[in-house]
């Protein structure tokens, strides 16, 4: 299992689920808009399970895939529970590809 580290701006990291110990991963190493983001066994040789964060200057972050250069995105800007999460071209005008960490 990968070592636990905080996400550092502009450095490639795994985002690992605490329950499954699997990485956030772009399915099939796709570089296409709307490719699904899934959990998958972490691999040191894969870039599709590496992410880096880029601050947007307002306190939010883009989470960018190392393989595709595309952003983690809530499909269709949905507000619904269980909405699909995909990768998509990073946008400066939409908020469905911006993320923020919050304590529970």
C-alpha cells in the first residue's frame, strides 16, 4: 500500500481510498474527456492512477490526472448523490472540476 502523505500542490500523488486501499484511477488509462474514474489496485508503473493538485487562487483545487492532463470532474455538473465522476478538460468557468478538503 502506498505511504500516506498530504497532497502537495503540483506534485504527483496517489489518492487512496481508506476502506479498499485502492487508488483513484482513470479507467483503461484513457486520455478522453468523460472517461470514468474508478478505484483500482495502485501500480507504481501507471500514470493513470497519479494525480496532482493545482490551486485555482480562490481556495479550491483542480485535481489533474498525470496521464491525461485532464481534471477530476463531476459529470454534467450534477448535484445528485451517486453522480458519476469522470475526467474532463479543466475549465476556469465551471465549479464541477474544483475540489476542497473538509474535515468531518
